[in-house]
C-alpha cells in the first residue's frame, strides 16, 4: 500500500500591504498601447489654448460642445465594420475575447502595420493619418460618451494594430526584460493608455484648498429654507420684542421709583422750608397773637367786662395772620418727566399713558417736533397729546408699569421653548441626545424692528441670526457696521455660543435707528474661518434672508488667489498601492519519534489485565389529557305553496374545426416544421318562458349534539443505554516462540509520534488599495442620532439654572409669572394669594375743650395683616371755636411728619392725599389743633400686599417648586437606573447581536464619509430626490435622465469597492477640533470598539477595489466621470500603469521559501516492534529534494527513523484467564 498521499491544507490567510513594483512604461513594454508621438488633434489644441482657470477635461468638453469634430467623427459601429478597418476590427474582437489568433490574423496585422512605417520603423504619412483619425475619435468618445459601441470598436482596432506593431518591433534584451520570454503574448493583453497631457492636470496647479473652500460661497437660499428662516424669525421676534420691552419697562419702573422718592423728599423739604419762612415772617404777630389769645382766655374765665374783652378782640383782629398754605407741583408733569427720564423711558411713558396712536406714530421719526404745552399736554406736529386723566400719581404709574412687565414676561415665556436635555439608553448607558435641527450653514435671517413713539429717541432694535454646521462654529467676534438716519454706527459682540446649530446675535443697534440704509456684518469664528454679509435698505418689519459669504481659506496668508484650474485633488484620499492576499498552506513532511509517553513492565510468568466499563441511561415520560362537550338544539318550521308550470325552449348550435400540418425538407440542411390549427366556435341561443305555480312546504327540525372527549396521553419513553468495556491483558506465562527459553521480564516503551510540517506562502489574489483619512468619523452619527420616544428620558430642568427668561435663581427673582410657569411644569399648586388691594377706613371725631385747643391726640388704625398702606386719603371737616381767632390743625402725613391744615374761615372742609407710604401693622394717627370747635376726619388707607408677605409667599412657593423638581429629578435618576439595568440584561442576552449592530453602524458611517470624499462635490451630488407624494395614491417617481445618471453613480460607488471588508483604525479624540474634545472624551458605549468610534478624532480607512473595477476607479479618480462600459483605457500615470501591469500577473504562485515546523501528535508507538500495518515504510516520510529553498534545512528529514520488524505476539498454551 502506498503512503505518498500528502494532502495540504490552508493554515491561515492574511493581507500584505505594499507599494506596486514599478514597471516599464515605455513603448517597448507591449502591455500598454500608447498614442504614437506626433499625433495631435482638436483636443490637444483645446487643452493648450484653454483659459488659465479651466481644467483640461472641461476644455475638451467645451470642444465637444462646439461641434467642430462631430462632422468628421465615426457615427456608427457599422461604419467601422464596413470600412477600411473591418478586418482589423474582427481581429481586435478576437483579442478582446481572449480567442485564439491564427496565423492569418498575425500575418495580416504584421503586414498592415508594415504599410504604416518607413525603413526606420517610424510612422509614415499614412500611419500618422490613420492614428490621428483613430485616437481623436477615441478621445472624442471618451469625453462625450456619445456611442459606447463606436468606442469599443475603435479600441479593438487599436489592439489589432498594436499586435502588428509588436511583430514589427526589433526584439532585443530590453524588450525581453520588459515583456518576458514571449513578448507577443504580452502584446495580446495590451491596455490602451489615454494621453497624460490631456487627462492629467499639470502639477503646477496650485494645491491649496478644495474647490468648495477656495471660492466664496455663492449659494442662494432656496424657497424652503427661506420660508423656514422666515417662520423662525417671526416666532423669535415675538419673544425678542417681549424681552426687549420687558427690559425697557424695568428701566422705566426703576426711573419712576427714583423720581417718586426724589419728589416726596423734595416736597417734604420744600414744605418744611416754606413753613419756616412763614413762621419767620409772621413771628412777632404770631407771638403777640398768642399772648392776646391767652389773655382773652384768662379774662373770659374770670368773667371780665365785655368792653375789655371787646378791646382785646379788636387788637387781635388787627394782628390776624393769614393761615399757612402750601402747594407743590403735580407728581405727573410732562416737562419734569422729560427732563428727568431717559429719552427711551420718556417715549415709553408717553406711549403707555397718553392717547397717542402708537401704530401710526412709529412709522416716522418725529424727533424735534414735540412741544410742551402744559404739565399734562404736549404737541406733536398738529396733534395735541394729553396724559390720561386717571393718572395722578407715581404710584399709579408704577403699578401700571409693573402690570406691563408681567404681560411682557408672560409673552416671552409663551413664545419660547425651554431647552431640556434628553437621554437615550444605548447598551445599558444613558447617553445625552444631541437634538439639532437640520440647518443650512451660513443661511441668515435679519429683521429691523422699530416700535412705539419716537419723540426723544429712535426706539427699535435689529435681530440677526444665522445657521451653522455644528458647535465648532462658535462666534469669536461679530462686528456690526450700519449707516442709519443717525449716522455711521459700529458695534462688536464676542463669544457667542451655538444653540441648536444656530447663532443669534444679541439685539443690536438698540434705539440707534429709525431707518437703515446699509448694513454689514463681519464674523470671525472660533475655528478661524471668517464670513460676511451685506444688506441694503432694510425696511422696518421686513424679514431678509440670504447666505453669508464664507471667506476662502489660504494655506499661506501671503498667498494670492490664483486663477488656475480647479484640479480634482482627491484630498483625504491616498492610493496606497497593492494589497497581496496571501495564505499559508501546510502539508506533512515526515513523521518522527518523539518523547517517551509510557513504559509498561510485565514480569515473567505474569498474567495481568485491566478493564473499564462506562454506562449511560435516561428515560422521559409526558402525559396530556383534554375533554370538551358541546350541545346545540334548533327548531324551524316554514310553509309556502304555489303552482308551477314551466316551458323551456333551447337552441344550441356548436361548430368545431381542427387542422394539423407537418413539413420536412433538406436544403442543404435539415428543416422540420410541425404545427396545429384549432378553432372552436359556439353559438348558443336560449329562449325560456316560464309560468310558475309552486307548492312548497318545508318543515325543518334540527338537533345537534356535539360531544367531544379528548383523552390524549403521550408517553415518550427513551431508554438510552451504552456500555463500553476496555480490556488490556498482558500474558507472559508462555515460552519464547522459537526456543524453549522460559519467560523473561519484559519492558515495553511507548513513544509519542511527532510530525514535521512543510509551510509555504501562496499569493491567491491582489487588490488595489485606497486610504481615506476621515476627521471626526462619528460626526455624521451624532448628527443623525435619532431614537424612538419610548427610549428617551427627559431630564427635569432646575429652575435655578434655567436660561433666561425662565431663570428663577432665588425667591426674590421668583415673579408670579415664573412661579406659575414652573408650578405648571412640576404639578405644584401655588398657595392662593389674598386680593391684591384692600382699603382700611377709620373715622375720627374730635371735640376739644371750651378753649378749642388740644395737644396731640392719637388714634390707632389697624392695617390688615400682610398688607401695607401705600396711599392715604384724608377727608376732613372742622369748625372754628371763636370767630375772632385763626385756627390751627395738624395731622400725621404717614411719613413721620405732619400735614398743616390751618385755616382762617369759619369752616375748613377738603380732601388731601398722601402718597408714597409704606405703613403696616398699627398706624397711630396723630392730630392736634388750636381754636377748633370740633373736627371730623375720615381716613382711608389704600393697601397692597406687603413686600414682606410677598417675599414670604414667593419663598414658600419657590421652595415647593424646588422640592418638586428634586423629587422629579430623583424619579428621573431611578428610571434611568432601571432602564440601564434592563438594557444591561438585554445586552448580556444579545451581546453578539449588539456587537454586529455596532459594526454595521460604524461601517455605514465610515462608508458615507469615504463616498463623500470620492464625490468631492458631496452636498450637491448625494441625496437627490426622485420621488414625490405623501400618500399611496399620489406617490410617483421622477423618470428622467438625471435618474439614470444618479443610479449609475450609485451602482458604481457600491460595486467598485469592497466595502464589506474595509479596514479601519480609530485615532484618539485629540486629533479632532479642540472644541469637540470634551464631548468626544465623555462619549460612552458598552461596546469598546464603538466607544473608540465615538471618541475618535480621526479614522484611517483602507478600502480595496473590487477585481475588474481597477481601471474604472482610476478613470473616475482622474476625471470625475463614470466609465460607461466596455474596456477601460488607462490614464498615462506611471504609478497606476505599474499597478495595472502587476494586477495582470497570475495568482497561486509560491512566495518566498518554505519552512519546516515540528508538531506533536496524540499518536504513540511501541519501540522495537512492528507498526502493525503492512506498508512500504514504517511511518510516512516525504523527502525534500530542493533543500536550498528551505529556511532551516537542518530540520529536514531524509530517511525514516523506524524499521520493519517481523515479530509476532504469542500467548501461552494455558487457557485460564483472570477474566473468566
């Protein structure tokens, strides 16, 4: 039996990456078909005469569009098949189809090419003419892609001529070196090379940035984007106007409070000064008057004579002093307000508290036309404005302003969305969801808003916002330059963050314009880029949309813009070279003895055995029982009678014909026709007349009883019993087989068997490789991250950290509107507030003694708890005690002082007001007087909820809201933990599936990036829409030429590369934009590789080209065009020509030297005896003859270490055994 069956196996496979072996690209390398020297045409002229900014391929396309060459070009394939190139076309097709080229074909091509050259083997006139015609037509078809079949026919003709060229070439050592021992075979595999000077841009072309970044943005915002920007601007304007108005109202409120305080302070001081002057002026008279008054009182008590009293009264009358009277300017006075309020606040005050038509007044600037008529009237042009008659005090004005602040706050809250962070659970980890709206980078919206009355100032602001790609486009500085009716204005803003991929500048040009003539914005981004925008004649309230112009990036700031052509640079893509697909094939070289595995000792006359038994037993029993019983009874009776008579006449005509035929002939070949004709014509006429008299009686009775009993018993009894008995017996009781020598002690030595393996590397395929360097590879994943709502958790917002206008940092900042807003969010019921205003009334009646004089009398007035008196109205009525005396009366003014109510008449009756109070608790109302018969005071305190109570109420509800927030956040954390735990359980159950899911996600995102690199003009090419309709009934596909082009691109991109086996490596976060470092660093995933993907600042992706697509990919990388089929010509790039030449090498060749490895086995052998199998050699050995090709020749075995032994075992003649 032969043992030379040495089977081999593949041990493992791997890929080796390397640069291509440079090949000979000159004309002596017959593997390439070049355009001969001296051939030029219309396309060479177009390229050499093109403009500096025009690419070569564009220049040739323009030459095609001119139509100058179309008249001389080949129109159809038939023209070539029937013309002078017909025979060459036939031969060329054979070459392309790899069919055998016979001697006649070789002779024809050789002789044909001989007619095209002179004695020096250079092209003659006819040769130049032929090649000029063929090559110009080929280039025309390549550029225009006019006719696929004409292009293929020209290619075949050139291949046939190339075969003739190879036969007429002088074969020397250089030719053999370049083409091998059989140059003609290399010529049959020749590939056409397109002229480099026509298809490859010169290296002198500036290699700055890509086209997209070198040119200023000229994109015009489309209608959809413009409408979206307009809608967003209108919505944002409502909130922005409310916030702007709120700020203006707060300024007005603050200024009014200062004016109020100043007014009351000034009024009190003025009153004190006036009263002091009054006393100083009339001091002698007053003292004499008081002295006489006291004397009269004493005389009256002693009942002095009337005449004496009359004299004193006469003298007193001469000393009568006028009562003290004090008047002060009104609280609300237009001239005073104009001088004390800021221009913006004054305009707002007039707007709020006058009868001005704000809508019409705001349409023109009327500055300088305002004229003060009186304290409550002013003239604007022809119109007189009056302050509302109901407004008399600062308190009323401030109250109204605060109400307006509340309205503006509520409007801002209702028209803005509170940003909330959402989390999605991915793989057991809660990941923040980046919620970004789809944006159009650099699209802006602008609106100039002027409003209200503009008497002292121009009231308005400009709102400007624009969209960006991501958060790396934060604004480092923004400069506003405007020419307005107020002159040239410049403003600067810095450090503006990106929110939802949008940047909104603060309200600019605030109160600095009524009309804008020119507007310019210059923006410097944090990433170093710059943009600008210009708008002229901005109308009030009109929304402008457009695109900012992004300034080009220059590699060197000193570099000037060049007008050189935009060569396809393929930035980010690098052609690596060749990937060798290698495998290690292993085969047996020899078996050799190894270490001792066991030693067995058997003593003389010994019988020994050992046995082992293994048994396996199992039994399964299943029993099932089921019973169902159903009964149904129904009873139906029906009776119907009629008589029936029926007459029926039928006429039926049927015609049927069948025919068959067969023909056979020989002329000169065999011809057989078999056929059949079958026709069936049926004409059927039914005429039915019926006269019916029916008699029918139906009686139905049905009883149904269903009784189903199922007793299912399944007994599955499996008994599996397996017994294995192994017996080893050593019988050393007999004598030697050939002698009578008694038994001897025996020692058996077992050896392990090792085998030596031969290992050889084989090349089983080659691939062209491309390398893509992708910055921030997970960026597309982040932008597209969308999850179902069921998986999203929304984190509650802390009111203390919320942005404006929702921020509620402390109880003092907690307005009623904010408290109600947050209470609605967290389900808190605010404690009910008492009514805001109450009145406290107190009547005071005083009757002094007979003299009419009395000191300070106090009357406590209890102010309602939790309220504070802000205003006091005093209605008074008093009589003089004596007609000969002036009367004095003083009462509390609520501010710690007194109000003088002195009078000289018989009766004093009036109403006075005290404003600007802040009284709480018990107010002790004091009054005193002289010469008062009686007095009646009606004191009314107008109270509001006190500041202390409101702060207490705010604090109470604020704490309730914060507590509700903390509870909501605690529930959020618990729900988050629960989802994390559930997700981790699911992850543990489907870890392998999850890993596959992540790999697909990485694969698709990286593939997306790579295709974007390949397309260069990515945004305008990928993602086109070819469908319409939102329902099944109106859905349609746009069928046009663009669909064919787009599908051709899709097929090429998907099929030309081996995307499914691409190799990628992730580089850490610090290779990304510095602004993204933190976001990347905290990116988390339970899958380690996917976490590396999320945190990657750069990715290196290596993709191989699918076999057969190498030339088409190279053509696309050079021209940006997809080859429309057929054999692809090679661009004249030496690097790629080397790749093409190497890719044509056959596969399956051994690579390098083989080597020997020693592998232990589980086999054992007993020393010094037979192997037990009749073979040519004890154990197989396969000697190697080529020892020089071995890496370690000393390990080779040339002969076996095992011998044949004709030894047999023989037991003794004894029959007993220990097994019996």
